[in-house]
C-alpha cells in the first residue's frame, strides 16, 4: 500500500495543493487564485476566509485529480506567504479584519512612532524596523478596528501569520500555533532567546494571550480532516514560511549552503548554522527552521527588481516582445560593450540602502544597440545577486561554492551562466520548481518516518552551470558594475 504526503503552498497570489509519493516525487498539483484587494491608497489585503476555503478546495482538487486513496495520506504540510498578518476571534474563529498583506505599507506611521526602539528591535529580532513585518500591521488593527481592541482586552483575540490562521481553523483542536521560521519574521520574536519578546509585544499594543505558541517546524501542530475531506484525521507535521520551505526543499541544510529565488524580485537566503549572526550591513537574520529538536538560522537579502526588469523591457519600453527574446539578444550582443543598467526604479536595497537612488543606463557608446541594452538588463540581475552573496560571505566568514537557484528567470541560460561567472560559484537549478511546498512536505514526511533525511533529497536532478570566465575579466566587469552603482547613488 502506497503512502503519500499532502501539502499546500499558500502564496501571495494563490494556493497550491501538492501530493508527494513515498520517494518524495511530486504526483499531482492543483491551484486556486484568490482576490488581491487593493484600495485607492495602495493598501493590499486578502480575505482570510477565502484563503481558508481555497486551502481546503485545493486539497480536495488535488486528491481527486491524483486518484489516490484518501486513507493513504499520512501527513500534511503547510508553506505560507510570510509576514501577511491576521487577527481573529478565538471563540468564533472569525477574522476581525482582512489579512494585511506583507506588501502593504499602511503601518509606516506606526513604525515612525517606534523609531527610538529601532536598534533594540534589530538586535533582538534580526530585523530592521519596517511596516513590511507583522508587528506594526497588528498594532494598526488593534488601533483602528474596535472589535480587535475589545477582544484583546478580554483575552479573546488571536493574531498570527497565515500558517497560524490555517492551523487554528483546520485542526480539530483549534490549536493556536506557529513555527520558528514564521515567528522570526514577525518583528516580535527574540531570535536569541527563542521566545516572544514581552516588551516588544506590549510596545506594539498586543496582549501576550493573543500570541501563538511557537513550535518546531516539524512538530505535531494538531489533527485535521481538511474540512471533512479525510475520513480519519492526519497530523500537520511540517510548517514553514515559503522562503524557508524553499531553502529546505533545496537541501540547504548545512551552514554555508545558499539558495537564490528569482522572481519579480529576488530572495537570497543562506543557512548560517545554530548561532545567530546579526549583520548591520543590510541583510536580515531569521530562523531558518526548528527541526529534530534544534533551531538553525539564516541570512536573507531581498532585491526588488530582478525578473521585473525583463517585464519592464517587454511591457513598458517594448525593447523585446517576449521574455526569452532577451536571452537571444544577449547571446548576439557585442561582448566588449561596456553598458551597465542599474535598476533603481524605487531606490536601491541591500547592500546599498539608498531610497533616493534612481535607475540608469551608463557606459553607452556608439556601438551600443538593442542587443547590448538587453544584455545590460539581464546582467544587472546576477550582479545584484552577487552583491548579496559577497556580503553573506563577508558577514558569515564562509565560502559559498554552490548556489541553488529557482524561479522563472532561471530558464534564461545566458543569465545563469553569467551568475555562475560573477559569483564564482556553481549554479544548480532543480527540475522541480514547487520548492516551498516540497520543503514543507519533506519536513512532514521526515517527521512521520516516511522519508529519510539522508535519502530523500538524492532523487532531485539539477541543471548545472559552472564558472568559465577568467578571473581578470570577472573582476573588470564586476568593478564596472560597482562603479555604475556609484553613479546611480544619491549624492
């Protein structure tokens, strides 16, 4: 009799249901989008009830589509969009307001009020004070929504990230829990002491009674029938924030191992081991996960404009007609052309942190044409990733020889070879791209004994790019990039 792991990847745009077999291979997938609620102020929200219903629906969809027996599902895993914040009534399970999405910056003014605590927040939580994180979003709900304040006063309020919302509503026990990876992204969790920071929780006007219990990522979060789909409840055993799920799914389980996700923007995340390193150079420190009784930490750097640059080329300035045309143009471009593109559309993030920087082409000569401009736009993506990788090398004191890459833009062969050359590391791209959900599924499968942690990652096949460029040329090109960034910075 075969056994299966069912997992959901609840992301910003929608929810995926995934089934993995005894060998850890993806058997089937089903997707449902949810509404992006954006008002005239640019505030971004999701309906938590719609997300819950879609989670149950994709589990039903993927189970029916796969044709497996429901009784052969032995555990359930969750990966989730991080930082999106929900508050609900413990008694009724109903949200007091829509989920405030990680992208939403409505709580900027609240963060300004906490500016005197910024350095303490950074040292305790590993995070720079920002409306991006849940702390200020949840304070906004407490201050603005009358029901929330009343429930908080009566110890009837529950708050959390999307994983907590799903666990509470899906488990028979209505458990109010989260895992270490998600807790570490709230800006309320002391990553050194591994507990909610009571002073910060109070400062952001939250009662401790509203906070979820923080658990190992592979612990038993409770039993679920997934809204009556299963005849016999199974345990939820793998819960991870989506980037952390991808880090685990990419088999970055050892210190110094690193993955780069290429999407609209990019996330570079590196396992740094069992002790936190707090950087003051623009990369954040989080908990990668808690598994097998111990926690591990990670560095993360985020870039706003990577894949978005290719979309800009296609949709806004019409330099290309389709995304993969950029690859073709770059291959034909003059290799000696000195054009650089710095994509500071809304300033520059890590490691420069200049919100007033503006985007620019530089180094253009009479020989620069369409192909050379496309090449410059592609190359700005590996250059930015290399900036973060070099910073992580410096801050951790570790060598980085391999980059595990995922996301749509990894199909661009020119870009991936250039990434390998610039970062002086082998780039490996797995054939399977559902890495966040896979990470949660593998954590669940290992927890229930279906998978061996030493064997489960061995079946993953990679496309590989190795450095080919000589050291002198690599240095010359990368120095040129740093000079171009220097021109773009606000002086």
